C-alpha cells in the first residue's frame, strides 16, 4: 500500500538522523524553494505576487520568510531564493520559469526544496526528473510532501516518493503526520 511505502521511505530517512550536521552546514550556501502556496502560506518563504514582472525579485534571492529568519537567528548566513507560484503545479513552474533560467544560476544552488501543488498529476515523476536534472551540483534535494496529497490520496505523488528517495531525494513527509492528526489516527497531547 502507499502508506507502507511511505513509512518505509520515512524510516530510511530517520536512520540518517545520526548523520545530520549542525546548522552551520547551511552557512554561506544557497537554497531554492520551488512550489506553490503550500510553501508560502505557512511563511516558509514570503508571498510574491504574480509571475513575470516579479521575476527580478525571485532572482535577487534573500527571501525574508521563516526559513531564512530561523537560519539567521542561529548565526547561519544563507541566501534563500523563492520560486513559489500560487495555484501552479511543478510542470507549469518548470515550463514558465525554471527552464528559462541560466544554467550556471541553477547549478549554483546547494539546497533545493520542492513541493507539488494539490493536483494528482500523472506526470509528476517525469516533471520531478526534469527539475532534479537542473540542479546537478546540489548537496541535497528535498521533497516536502504536504497534507493535501495524503488527504486526497494523490497516488501519483505518494507512489513516487520511494522512487524519489531511490534517486537520492530526501523526503519530508510531514503531510502524512498532519493527515493522521486530522483524521484522529494520531492524538496530539
């Protein structure tokens, strides 16, 4: 089942906790967040209105969302880039933004965080492969699996998580826990 596959991926990632380095591993690095409102409405990165005229804001980096602020509060100087677009899926972001960027710019990122929109896109894995290929020098590529994918049983996304993990993508399946809390399967004290 998809739940068993996901738990297997999560357990594999948990076994790596001993290898986690101090936050200084992010010092003087570049991170990019790619996705949609599932990332920016929580404040991880700031909301940037529209596409097109605001691309220079995205390309400047130095996003002021919570991710950047938590890093700075811990003495970590990281340059955070925000490529989140409300209501857009990863295929749209790839076609209308990422594939038009300079190769050297994309290859300069150390950390890549990706999250899909709410659609259960049958082309999800192919799109992920295209996006991953843009970042050959990244130290880590992380997929942020949000609650909506689990609540709507988005099988194209959920079933792809073990495949992504096999490709070296770190899976943060926080959405599974949120869904379990939402359904009452897990109780929060």
